[in-house]
C-alpha cells in the first residue's frame, strides 16, 4: 500500500484524486488531507478515508475543524506552518494540487522530504521551474505530472529516444470563445467565461482556458519537465479535447494519448505510474465520436501562448512575474473590475514594465521567486486600477 498526502484536497483535483482512491482502497493509505477553508468537505473526507491528519490553511477555522472531527482520533492542525509540516511528512506520494503560487512552498517542502511529487500545481514550474527541477534532480525525487497534457506527454515521450524528439505538441480546446466574434469579446462576463465546453475545473483554471493562458503556462511547464528546447514546443486547437498531447519524432512518427476529458484518468496514471489501475471514467468510443479536428491558434484572438513562450525564452524571473500578473488580472475579471479582453494585454504590460525597470533577473532562491511574484502582483494591481479609472 502507498501512503498519500493530498495538498488541495477539497479542490477539483483533490476531489478527483479521492474518487480514484475510493476505487482502490486496498492500494492507498491517506496520511494527510490539506485544504484552504472548506472545512466541512475536509472533515467529511478525513472521516471517510481515515486520514491521519487534517489541515486547514485558515487558522481561524481550527476550532471548526477540531469540532467536526472530535472523537475520530484524526489529528487536526491549522495555519500556513501546519500546511508545510503536513507536506513534509514522509509518505510515498504527495498530490500537489494547491492552486496558485500558494502551492509552491508546500510542494517544495514535500520535495525536500523526498516524497514523490504528483504535480498538479502549475506555479512550481511556471514561477520556479529551474529551481524546482534542479532540486528534484539533486534529491533524485520523481516528479510525475498530473495535468492532462503533461501526463499525456509522459505516456508518449520515449526517454531513451529523447534526441529523436522533434516536437512536443499540446492541444487546447479553445474554450468557450473559440468562434465568438472578436468584437464581442470585450463584453464577455465571468459567468460566460466559466462555462467550459469540455472540462470541469476551478474558476481560475477555467478563465485561463478561455484566454488560452493555461496553454501558455503549460508550454512553460513542458519545457521544464522534458528535455526539449523552446523552439520544439507548440500548441494547436483541438475542440473535442480527446487528444491531450502529441510527441513528434525524427522518423515521422507522432505518438498521441487519447481519452475522454476526465481528470481521473491522468490522476490514476500518476498514482500508479509506471503501472496502470482501473477507473470508472466514460470509455472513449471513436466511432460514436465520428471525427477529431485540429486548428492553428489565431494569435490575434489568443495572444497568451506567444506571450508565455516569450517569457520562457527571456528566462529568470519572467515566468514568476507573468504568473503573478495573470492571477491578479483573472481575479479582477472575476470581480467584474477588468474586461475579458484586458486580461492578457495587462499581463504583457506588466512584463514590459518589468523589462524597463530591470526587474527580470536570475532566480537563485525561493526568496527571489517571492520577490518577483510580489513585483508582478503590485504592478498588475497598479495597472488594474489605471484601467478601472480609464473606464470611468
């Protein structure tokens, strides 16, 4: 049996992970469940799976969690330090699924504890990819990607033939606005943007999918996960979300991983890798589906992937600044304070300001990442306020 800690247990990835574990109770023991503020769900899951520890990141909710688990024997803790301590407990695997840069420190703590990382947090690679992967290599800790795209590459990338890889190709559904007239995008509401045609995800990731910033971030992640150059990375539109990624080889072969759009499949792959375990996801019926279509990405409609690749090529703190600015812009959009069409341009403006102000620099430590993140947030908030004033 494998011992497993789940960081971000009440989120979309965390809940899907528990659903896979539910089907294979004989294979997994839950050591710790860590969540932000959804104490009711956290307590219910801790009870169901017999977790040894339940942690809420919100110290104000400690009493609520303690009362909910009274008499169970489950250890209870709260606050940022408790999250780090839970992540650092020795286990076989840690599912790193805390959304945003908040997940970086706990995932690093799990890495330092020599726990195999099942990586569903983008920011570890987007904001601190060089540092994170260098440390993983130094400690010989496996990092198994959970995102459907990178998990698909894992299944198609022949490590022994890495020199024969010509391209890694990520697919994007195009989100809900792939065919919406460009002149109508400025009036898009958060409610419309949250209606993803294929995937059920959290709000932040769903908005990133609508702008295709998620694909830009994933291109950056792929660079750090696999031995390829920036010029070997590309993305295409695939509205059905059936082909999750492809790897093209020098002999003309293109290997692809296909499956219904359900995160339980890549989660099961990561949990069992290099073995495979069963899931109850809907099976793919290609004959019923009828066709798979692919399109180039219109850079006028979707400038985010190109912006992310430029930041990746720039290196250093550019990724952390881009990620921080995007988080602020998305949050402003969700609060109805920023137009949908301003999200990516605002991120570009922040990167431009960072270049002019000499804020893009090499990353030597986690403190450097935090400083870049703080700069990106502050500059984005400044520009958001300017946008709001201009709109008035």
